[in-house]
C-alpha cells in the first residue's frame, strides 16, 4: 500500500460511490421511473423510516466518545437536522409526513411493525460500526452524503412525475436535505483527508465508505426480494393492500 495524496484519496472515495452507491440499484430504477405500485412505494418508505430514525442515534454515539470539541460542535448540527430543534420539526418528522401522505398508519410506522428483518440488521450494523470503529472510520462512513444530492433530485423528479398519489408536500423531506448533505459531506471529506495520515488509515477510510454503501444496498436488496421479485415477504413484515 502506498500513501495517497489528499486528492488521490478523494478520487478513490468518489470512485467507490460511482460504482457502489445505491442509486444504481434496480429497485431505485423502478422507484424513480414511476414503475412501482403504491404498495411498493409504501414498503420502501416504511422500511427507510428505520434508517432515518437511527441516524441521530448513531450520530449521538459518535459525539459521545469524541474528545475533539470542534468535531463535536460540527456534528451536533446533524442531530438538529434529523431530530429538529423542537418537536414536530426535523428530518424524521418530515419523513413521517411522507409515510402519512402515502396512507400508512403513523403508529404502525413508528412502532416498526412490518419492518423487514434485513432492514433492521443492516441499519443496526451501521449503528454498531459507528459506535465501535475508530472516529476516522465513523466519519468516513458518512461520506455517502457526497452522492446523495443527485439521488434526491432524481427521486423528487421521478416520483412527482410518476405517481399521482405523491405531492411536493409529501416529499418535503427531500427538498430540505441537499444543502444539509453538501455541508456535512464537505466537512467529513475535509476531515478524512486531513486525518488519514497513513496507508492503513486511508484503506480503513475507503473500507468504511464501502461498508456504508453495502448497508444501503442491502436494504434495497431486501425490498426487491420481498416486494418485486420473487415477492417473498418474511413473516410479520408489511404486506401491501393492493
């Protein structure tokens, strides 16, 4: 292994996203192309809720073991983004407006009744990764945000065009997210480029981003298998009423 320059490290990180980010998954091609049934869109939103709800949990765990006040200060904004400055505000609340707009019962969504087992396993694995790995790896795992503005624009355009049951208000979560993601990605990218000082640390950073891409990809694999093909819905998981 050789030591990469900061620019070479960034290029390697961006290459991982170009090859492995979940915007390339067949389920997203269906979702953004207007080719999902309403039940399939509901299943996606219900399962994705668990990921959204656990983001501040994993971020709080990073802050809790961080001795760098600058990093803690910066990372706190992520908690506010998702939990909101007050009840009813923030990304999680806006995601629940999405599930409301899709006709899902909010109590069912929040209770996690109907969650696919693979969704739970993938999201929990991400939370444990951030808790247990080095701070450098934990920060690097967030770098999927480098690629999220593109998928969000595709999602909003495709879903508004393809589904009569989706409105701009329903998709309010996505309209606010791109500037937050860009801010967070810029900080995290600068952090890993400055702090990955050895070949081993750089490889750990690259592996962390690969792991996070795998987490996102695995969630869509589970959705595809349960609700597209071969439509094997696990016992207890959400069953669309179509």
